C-alpha cells in the first residue's frame, strides 16, 4: 500500500496517463472529465483553449480529423506543487510526422483534475520569429523573464 507521501505523486502520474489515453480515444466527454471546469490549455502558435468542454471538444475533433495519437515517454511529478511534466511523442499520420515535446501540468490539489496544460515542442526555432512562446500565456505575471537584460 502506498504511503501518504507518494499517493499524490501517484495520483498525478495516473491522471496524466489517463488523460493521454482519453486524448487518443478522441472522446470529448472523457477528455473533458480530466479537467477542472475553467481549465486552460495553452499551445505554441494557437490561442488558448478555456474550459473543460472546449478542451475536450477540440482534442476529440483534432484526433478524429488527423488520426494523431500520443505516447507517454516519461512522467515527472511534483506532489508539493501538485504539478507534473510529461515527455511525449505525437504520431500524425495525416502529415506523416513524428513530433516530440513536453507538457507541463498544473493540478487542482483537492480533486487532482488538470487546471492548466502548457505544451512545448521539440522543434527548431524559426529565425524570422522574434518570440517563440505560448500565445495568451502571461509570462510577466508569472515571474518569467520577458526582455533582454540591459
């Protein structure tokens, strides 16, 4: 039996694995059930998705249209912060692409439902783009550096 120290970490990892399984299954309701009602899913290059239903609908539609699916390659958890990181591989048959990346998850500490997802892709930066960031994510408010030092 798991002790109380490891139980939150195990719940976080199980939630991440179950969420990816739900995305691969393309069932909007099952995907949405992994999120708090007002959850936010950020992504590089596209506007954020807000709300469990919106996130579930968007992922289900995407998977149905493209046939994409993800693997769980590595999971790290931080029980104290109720957060986790997932290293994944996405297979996209519609484009014959394999893409790798990492998702950063923030969980509600009472329910272990996902309140925020921030995915980062392992791709080469575009030299014509000045900022490679998640759209709609308030980096300054979260304490991230936002400008070159003087």
